[in-house]
């Protein structure tokens, strides 16, 4: 029997506010354990929360950017939550009246566009962090994260493969970054995804029993966890077993998931309206103002790069996947770089360095890339040397001209020095010389490469080619 996978995602995004959702404790990442918390975010008796207005603004921004309807009236609710990472034993969230609903994003997988529905976006507070003793004797709790503002973006069960799930999270993350609502640093937990997955025989309308894998914090783990859970459920069904609705923990190192607990339903949380917070009422004018203030979204920049900068669609889409890369590209172009040349450097050498260092942040500004390109265009350095200089810029943050001077990397334009190198190469490679003289003109490419190697990549390629042809033609 062939099966179809059905996936819905819950994406939790920590918002970029300086203070927490209901108090003035810092939201800064890190810090000594239990130093970024107070009686309010730890839920001490007699304390009262106050809604951070910036949280509501960021949530509205996200809703508009993800094509949602924005509610003019919404409220906060208590979600009874008996786990030690929330000391007050409930989480302030939103239940039946979320701030945003009925949105969508379009994703592209294997060249095909697909629309993924968004059921709702609601605001809530984050929980603390459990730190398990490595010897299994107990757990410690860090409450620094308690009360950090979150939005939860809940998709429709429209996703039909692990690749689509990964593409959806990438698209949502990119949009949230562009609107400035969060830095979305997955390695710091600023964006985490829960994967709800079930399988069913192809042609069956009824959904299968779903499981949930929580707090996946990388695109790789989302892809691998979804693929593994799909295989696991199919195997269970094929062996006559029943899929249990449960929450599972994904171990990315071992590539396996483990049962944690049975999966709760909404009624298990016994929601009721938060009595200490007033409802959130918004006017058309307030929503319209936020809509007008939204910055460019990825699709806007794709169109600009294609129409204004004459870039291929492939380049435009790749450059806008990350706001950091897109901003860097725009800095380079504004500083005078040719858009296509800047795009080539970014998509080639620069992205290779970012993968090598596993770092999304580029350690220098786009104007330095523009300076590097101008050095190549002026003939000061060769294309090969430019790649070397870019790597050194990444490591040292230095200006490209300074690196070229310090490392003596400028192109050699001395005809006499290059002529001597060429004569040595002609003497050493008589077979290639004879091949060229015999009519195989492609042999000159090898000889040019040997001269470039002898000059340590600093020889002027045009001058080398001209001088080499002159000397070979004399031998004829």
C-alpha cells in the first residue's frame, strides 16, 4: 500500500522586544541562570502582569506579512500547564480569539508553487528551560526565558512532504526577519518548530493519528525528523500496530525519536480568560498604520532585483532567502558594485565561507565587497586572487586594499619578469608547445595555467596570453 504524509507545523518565534511580555526584565540571550527574572515572570502571588505594547505591534506585523486577518478584538487566556518550567502552573496564551487568523504563504519546491494555509497566529509567554543532570539524578531549571514574548504560527495540515515542511519554515523565517519582528536565530532558540505528522493510505480522506515532535531548531532537524517519523508510522501500520497520539522527542544526533508523553487536547488545558489582563481592541487606523510601515518583503526585493538590477530569477530568489544576505547585496550595489558581479561573489565564494564557518552573519559590510570588485575591474588583482582576498577579509575583517598591499597580491604587470617566466615554461613543457605548433590551439590554455601558477596567481592574465602567443608564433 502507498501512503501519503500529512504535516502541520507550529512555529514559535521569540519577538525582538527589549523586555518581556508582562514585565521589564530583559529578553537578552544568555546571562547567568535565573538572573533575568522577577516576581512577575515567575508568577509569584500578588503580582500583576502588564501587556508589552510592542509585542502586539510585532504580532500584527507578522499577521499582515503572512496575509492574515487581524482581529479588532482579541484577548489573553490562561492555559493550565502543570510542568516545572512554568512555576505558576499556567501559561498566558490565546485560545478562542487569537490576534491573527486565516493567512497563507506560498512556497516553492522542485519548481512548483504551493500555497500553505495559516490557521492562526497568537501571542503567548515562553516557558523556562530545564537542564537535565548528565548522570540522570535530577533536573535544574533556568527561569531566564520565562515571560519572553512569543508568537505561535499554526499552519493548516496542507504540507505533504518533509521538503515542503522545510521550505515552509524557511519562508516564514525569512518573512519574520524582513519585518524585524525577530532575529530568528534558530541556534539560540529564537525560532523553533513543532512537527505534527500523520500518514494515511493514498486516496483516503480521513487523517491518520498524528504525533508531535517539539522544539526542532534547525532546518536539517525538521527535514530529518519528518522523514524519520513518516517511515516509523508506515512501518508501525504495516506491522499491524496502532499509532498512538503522543508527543515525541527528536534526537538529531542519533536520528531517532522517543516517546515523551501522551498528546494533550485543548480541553486538557482548561483554558479560561486571563482575569488580570484587559482585552486587546484595535481600530482600523491602528492596523492600517502598521501595514503602511512594513518594510520590503522578500517578494518585493525579488521583483526589484529582476526588474531594476536585471538579475536572473535564480539569483534574485537566492539573494533574498536571508535578510542578512539581501541587505549585504544592497549595500554592495549602493556602493557602486555591478549587481551581477556582486551576486556572483555572494552566491559563490561568500556563501561557501558562511557554510564553512556555520555563521549567518557576514563579518564586514557590503561596501568592502564593492571595493574588492573595483580592484578586479581596475586590474589590480586577478579573479583568483580576489577569492583569496575575500577569504582573508572574512577572517580578519580588513579592507581589501590593505590585504592586497600587506600580502603583496597585486597583479604583476612587469613584461620582462613575465617574459622570463614564459620562456621557462616553454622550455619545460615541449610536448604542449609542439601540440600548439602542430595546430592544437587548446594547448595554450595549459601553458597559460602553468605561467599563472609560477607567478602565484599574480600575473596579468591578458599580458601573459599576449606574450605567450607572441613567443609561440615566433617558434613557428
